[in-house]
C-alpha cells in the first residue's frame, strides 16, 4: 500500500535528483522511495549504535567484575 506525500525540496536537491533520474531512467516515485528507505536504514543503525553505547555503559562494571573472576579462575587452574 502506498501513501500520497507532498513535499518541498530545495532547488539544488531537486535539480540533482532530476539529473540522476534522467541518467538512471528510474521513476521519480521509485527513486524517492529508494532514497528514503536507505535513509531510514541509516537512522536505524545510528539509533542502534546509540542504544548499544548506552547499554554498554550500564553493564561495564559487571563486565569488568566478570572478567576479573575469570582471570582468578584461570590463575587458580594454572597452579
């Protein structure tokens, strides 16, 4: 299903898109759908990166504690 959309592009952006459309022979609709889809993927990755960084901070102390525990076990086994 498709949704109609009205948008205003800056002149430069519009001209660049039109030039690419002439060369690629894609429809304007297909071109903008592909562009927005790629931009959405980029933003999903950025948001995931932010979430992972925040979660990493939350578990950093526990991770260090666990690492120290494993190191002690490894030292005990080596003896």
